[in-house]
C-alpha cells in the first residue's frame, strides 16, 4: 500500500506539472529587475503591474495571458545578476525589463546574452551597456554619450568653462562625468579645475567640495544617484560654495526625490533629461495628470521612459507572440526580433526612438 501511494502521488504530481507546463506555454512571461527602494521606485513597479493588469483585462496579447515576475535589485549588481539568472533559467521569461542603475544593468548583459533572452532597459544610461555588442540588449533612455553633448555645450557656452567634477562609482554617474570631461577637452580645449571620484557608499562629500571650492570654479558638476546628488547639493552650500557657482547634475535630477529632499539646495540646478513634466504636448499633459492622480507624484523622465518602454513592448509582443511555437529559445528570438524592428516610435520622449544593430 505504501508503494502504491508513492506511485499514485508521483503520477498526480507529474500530471500536475504537465498541466502547468501546457498552461504556461500559452502565456507570455515578462521578468522585471530594477531599483525599488524609494517610494517613487515602488511606484515605477506599480506602473508596470497596473499596465500588465490592464493588458490582461483587455484579453491579453493575442489571447495570451501575461505573467509578470517582479524582483527588486536594490541597485546592487550582485542582486541584478542573480535576478537575471533566475528570470532566464528558472522563471523562463520571454523578456526582461531592467535595470534602473547602469552599474546593475552592465553585469546583467553577459547573463542575458548567454541565456539568449532579450532585455529592454527603462533607465540605465551608461554608453558601455549597448556598446558590449549584445544583440539581446535594448535601451529606451538616452545614452550618456548624447547627454555629454547637450550638457557640455550648454555648460561651456552658457555657464563657464572652469569646471569642477565630483562623481560616485555608479556606472551612469561616473560615465556621465568622465564623458563630459573628455568632451570639454576635445571641443573647448579645457581640463577640469578639479575632478574626483568619491568612494563607494560615501555620504559625506564635504572634503571634496572644499577642494572644489578652493579651485574657484564657474561650474560644479555633481554626478551621483538620487541620495548622493541630494547630499552633494546640500553639502555644497554647507561648505560655503556660493550660489553664483552653477550646479550641474546628471539626468537623475529629473526625479522628484531630488527637489523634494534637497529643498532650496536644488533651486537653480541644471540638468538634461529626456522628458519634463512642464512639456505642453497633449500626450505629455495627459501622462503627467495620470501619474499625479494615480500615484501622487510629478513624473520625471524615469516614469516617462518606463511608460514608453511598455508602450513599445506591447506591439512587439503582439507581433512576436503570433509566431510563438512553444519552443522557448525560438519564442525569445521572436521577441528580440520584434523589439529590434521598432523604428520611429513617438511617445513621451523628446524625440522618436528606433533600435538598430549599432550599439
């Protein structure tokens, strides 16, 4: 009897697996890994969840249900790699969304490339990510190599060429500062009056700011993630750097947390971003109202880029899933090809978005 029970339970378990496998073969699985630490970060997750729920309530995509698996990588590279590995091999997703932080996205690229699962980026701006040459990585936000052109030109021609730089080890923050330094050298023939990379997880930047102040700059570039940017802005006034010295931040300053937490220290900060809540286009005004009404915040470009990503992904999944065979590798390639075929998408960004073979 004991032996029969074991066989019986095994048969039921096996049948259960088969039924689950058949059901899941008809689903479209989306995996997510990005930074959900702050209140706004969680709301980015809510935007994805609400959007997918809406797709499912409208009948899914080509009649297929969308399964969403959402992980928080906390902007830690080791968690991003672990999440990508789990999503690719255990959860068997068709596409991955993520990450927020370039320092997390960059080490995820070899994982998704080996697994041959397409990944589409909502926020990471480091130019190194797509320059890896992987045919499975796609970026929605503007690359840092373009930010340096816009920010560098404006800074040099409108604010001054005596520039001090303080930046943190985060990939996007570091690359933005270094690429701007290179641009100022090549285009205007000027070197920094002061430049330093702060240490990992530093919170007190006053010693660097004092040295920057002693260099008598026209401009100080403060490049970090949200928390570091807020601290550097506040501490720049604490050490007595006058308001007449222009403060420049990277695109992270478009996030509502920066003015919310930095207060008066954020006033006058100049940054470039792919979207502004002051945009008067009807599509932008409608989007800003939706985010304010639903999530209680004024959206920066991280919100807009996530929305653009989702608005591009749906038609790509519609095209790809029409060709799904149930073979995961083939279905993932179909998704990759559909995303790669996106050209001249016009959404909330400041210009049309196209994907191409060149990183």
